[in-house]
């Protein structure tokens, strides 16, 4: 690796840390790119090459990981929507259903007691949102 590639990875990690920390705040690619000291297009390309998904996709994954955790705790769908940084309940529900495969209300009403005995690091990996096709 060249010194520039290492420097880019350090800046990308700074942006990823911003997403992990501030997922509930209004974030867009230009704001993330500023944190990485890159142009938005260059940042998006570098981020995808380094982490395997676009910055926006990574942000949404973080938001839905947190949404799933809040819903498992019994938080209402509307409160969850706001807590994870989504501004439209309809868009949140549609995107949640697209990624998780069930509506937020259905996910919330499931029995999640089996996850209580699983270490959080395993539970985080096991419950990470994955895009699924929805059949209507």
C-alpha cells in the first residue's frame, strides 16, 4: 500500500465513524465526504471499494440495525423512525420492509426473547439488515 492509500483509508474510517456515531442526524454524502476530506464522487468510489457498499447504503444499514434494536425493545414505529433519523414514516416503513422482509409493526410484534441470551456482538451480526425481495 502506498502512503496515499493509507491516508485515504484513515480519512474513510473517520467518515465511517461519523456515520456510526451520528446515524440519527441528517447526513448526506457531501457531509460525509467533507469529513473524509474528499469530493463526494471520489469519496463514494473509495468508500465502496474499501467497505463493499456505498456510503448511503452503509448509513441506512446502521439506521435499520438501530431501528431493529429499538423495535425489539418495544419502541413504537413512529418513535423509532424519528430516533434513527428518518423524516417520513411511510418511507421508513417501505424501506424497512424492503430490507428486513417484514413491516416494522410485524417485526416489533415478533418474539425476540431468543436474542436476549446471545452476546451483543453475535446478535449484531445475526440481525444485520440484508436486502430481501418482498412478495406481495
